[in-house]
């Protein structure tokens, strides 16, 4: 072999070695991401064609196995994800959803009653307090309810009613209907008749309806019309004959009908248990024969309530009530002392006259366990004319106290029990809500 042949042979081997190095570099680039065990840093540089074919087959097999393993791992991950999602979706709704909040509050109160006027018995009350619209955060809560009366002297009655606040505290609608019979005593008209203590037992059977619609006209001032209609029959119950004279309409069915007006300014944050604010109210009712009423007369009532928060659990409340009657009313159309908690401590109907005022102060204390206490005192008078007002001998003072129990924590609605002492009389009464 010549030198040229030897040089050409060496050059040819160099080219072969360079080609093999390029092929090995390409294979290493493809094999590195798979992290195959076939990789070795000590692999020989020069290998024959048979070895290259075997290595290519091994690499292909390893690539296929790696792809299968990757797909299997993906399938396992998806299976685990689906299993987790399914187990979460299978959880009970009580764990994944909040319990719905009740819109209102139901109040049930069977109230015992013991009154010198209508006897001893039970006054069952069923009420529902609720927001008229769940999107209305301004209007006070509305109230609908029903009540009854059963006493041992034969008095029976039932009634339904409601008071609705809506349209961002723009409108207020109040309506009520009562039907039944009341057995009570008539003492006569004036302070002297009430002090005498002579009683005429009467039974009054009938029905009444009252409704009113108020609209807010400026800030917290509401004004609107009101309507009243009712009919009744009064009869005299058996008696000893010693008592005041019988009223003129005994034995006759009487119809009463009126149109009126009511204006009120109310800044109390809570109507059921006010802690601050005030309420000023003026009502007028005009009974006229032109409306179908037997009697023609006028009735005017003024009430002012003020509340001060002494602390988180203590409230001081003040009440002033003034009543005036004009025209020719029946005896039950006059101002009645002791009615509507004006004042507690007196039998409703013992003192009746054309004019009346009553004022009282009450201290209210909230205690743990939904309990509470209240103490109150006041003074008032009935009188036939302005020249007899504030006569010391005719003033009617009263004082008392009683426990409270919270029927609705959401609205702070209390069950009230009051023991009160008046001038020559005392009363025990229960009610839902504060006296004023």
C-alpha cells in the first residue's frame, strides 16, 4: 500500500468517526428528557452497524413505554380529580349551603286577664312581624295578627288587624275589625259619679271597623285620612236597681260612622321597644248623620312620647295623652280614663267625661335570659270643661311595676305584666308590647 493510500484510509476513518459522533450526539439529545437507564457516559465512541440498529430498537421500545406510562399517569390523575369532585358533590346540602334566614317572627301569647270591668279570662294572641319587602331596609317591620277574648262574665270577642309599612317608609296602612259582646259596668259621667262607685251592668253587642292610610309628606311626618264604622246594641243586665240612670240608647241598635285625619311624626328606631327618639300624634274623627251615624260629634286626641337611653340596658320613657270631645256624643264616645293604658291602676269606664289628660313616666330595665323589669308612675284627670282642670281633689294618680319577658329577640317584643295602684282601685294586666 502506498503512502497516498494510507493517508486516504486515515482520512476516511476520520470522516467515519466524525459521522458516528454526530449520530451519538443526536441520539443523546432525544434520550435525555426520558431519563433512560440506557444512557451511559462511558459508552464507546466507535460501534458497528449492528450495535447501532440494536440501540435504535431499544430506544424506540423505551420511548413507547415512556409514552404509555405518561398516559397512564394522566389517566390516574383525571380519575383522582373526578373522584374528588364526585365526593365533594355527594356531600349533604347542609354542609355546602347556609340555612335560609327566616323573613319574620311569629308571636303566640295566651294572655290571662283579670279585670273589674269585664271579668277574668283569656286573651289569645297570634301575630306575625315581618318586613313588607326584603329589599326595603328603611321601612319599619309590618304586623298582622288575630286575637280573641273569653271571660267568666260572658264577654266574647275576636278581631283581626294589621299595620303595613312599605315603599321605603313612604306609606303606612292600618286596619282592624272586631266583633263580639262585652259585659261591663257603667258608673256615670264625671268625677263625682266615678267616686260614688255605683254601677249599672250593661251588655254591648256589635262590630266595628277602622282603617287609615298615611303618606310621608316631609321627613318623618305622615298625614292621611281615616275611616270608622260600627254598629251595636246595648242592653241592661240583671241588677239590684242601685246604679246610675240607663243611657238613652238602651235597647236600640246604634250605627256610628266617621271620617277623620291623622298626623304623626315618629323618630323611634324601634316601634316595639324604643330606646331613643320621640312620637307626636294628632287624630281627629268627625261623626256625622250625613255619613249614616246616629250621633254627630267630634273627637280629638293628642299624644306625645319621648324616650331616653340611659345605658345599654336602661331606658326612660315619658308619655302625655290629651283627649277632647265636642258635640253630642254617646257615653262611650267620651274620653275614658284607664283605657289604652292611660292610666294603669284604674278600671276602664269608671271615670268618663268630655275632656281628659294623663301623663306618666316609666323606667325600663333589660335583664339577662330575655327578662326585664319596669316601674312607672303618673297622674291625670277627667273634667267637663276648662274651668275645672287641675283641681287637686279631682286628680287621679297611679303607680306600679311589673316584669317583662322577650317574646321576639329579633324585634325586642316583650310580654308585659303590670301591677298598678290607683285612687281607691288597683289593676293587674298583661299585654304584648310596651304600654307606650
